[in-house]
């Protein structure tokens, strides 16, 4: 009986605990490497020309995957990024607790979108990519409710784009959620797994 050919390694181009947990919980065997990508520098020239959030999410996903692919020969390298869209524009992470409060005040009673993209690179070439969008409507929040919520948050949530994690107290902020839960968490897992199967990275 001939030996089964060994599949190429899978590498996640991220050290994000949430993305690592998504892959691990799905039963994937992988390693994680942090990409050497300055996201703000990559975005800057495109923001000046009015690039859409969807374009930016796809762009950053490719850059991360390609960067790590250059250091991971023959591996399938997964790069991912999520961009929040509010009032037709990209909405970036707050840099202080006061900015986080301002974010929540602006989002209160409004709808916004989360665009989660990923790209799979192998030997310096993008071999599969996709993006999905979720739409979330925040209930109307008073000042006291915002202050109570912010007091609960660790820094990794406080300085996320929407200032929430739906798997935690952030779910209390919303009146309506439309879209795939994995997309909201930052990585469209069903589409990613479909892509990995198509590429032969994992078994059918």
C-alpha cells in the first residue's frame, strides 16, 4: 500500500486569539505567524482616493497572507482582516476610552456593517480569497448605559472597531443582527473551510 502524500502545512498569518480559536475549534492543525505589515501605511494611499471598506479588508488580507507566505514555503497561508463600515465610510478603532465612548454614542440607534475578508496564499501567490458582510443595528443607548458597558471592557475589546464582542456583554448593545456569526467574529469560517477543501489543504 502506498503512503498517503502529506498535505502542505496551514499557517494563520495572525496572532489574534479569536482567529486562532476559530481555526482550532474547527479542528484545523495549523501554526500562527504574525505578519510584518503596517496596516495604516498600506491603507493610507487608498484612503486618499476614497477606497471602500470592502476594498480595504481585501487589500489587508492579501498583504498579510503574502507577507507570511514569503517565509512559509509551500504552506497555505491564511490572512484575514475586518473593516467596519458606518455611514458609507470605514470606521477605525478608537485609541482611548473617550474615543470608545464617542464611537458608541455615534453608533447608538444606528446600523453598521462588518466586512470580514480573507486570502489564502501559497508560495507568494493568492490562490483563494473571499469576503462576507454582516449588518448590525445597535439599540438606542443612554449615557449611563454606555458608561456601565465601558466599565466592563478589557482593553482588547475597548480598542476594537465597534467596541464590542458579541460573545460577551456586547450582545446587549444590539436590537438586530443580520449575517453569519463567524463573519462578525472576523473570519468567515464556512467559506474558508470550503476554500481549503477546494485547494486540497484539508480532506473533503
